[in-house]
């Protein structure tokens, strides 16, 4: 009977050790997952910043380099903003 109890005790200790190893491995994986999520968020933010910069550069290049083209482009942008504001006002009034 004591031999069976000793064998059970050994198996229980092995299970406890395995459980502790799994807990540690899980903790490490959770930390790694968190770090990778943060890194991913940083990449997404950097990508968005680069996209914004590209959009601005594209607009500047589209407007041209002489002063008259820039003024005309600004005028067009102001008109588009007014139109967008009107659309937003219409949408808000329907709610």
C-alpha cells in the first residue's frame, strides 16, 4: 500500500511541476503578446503618420510650386471644406 501511495505522490509532484512550468510559460507568452501588441500599435501609428505625410506631399505637389497655383489650390480647398460643412449640417439636422 505504501508503494502505491509513493507512486501516486511522485506522479502528483510531477503534475505540480508541469503545472508550474505551464504557468510560467503562460506568463512569458502573455508578456510577449503584450509587447507584440504594443509594437504593432506603434507600427500602425507610424504607418498612419507616413500616410498623412504622403497625402500632404501629394497635395503640395498637385498644387504646383508657383504662388498663383498655391492660392488657387487653397481657394479650392476652402470651397471643398465649406461644401463638407454643409453636408455635415444637413446630416445633423436629419438626426
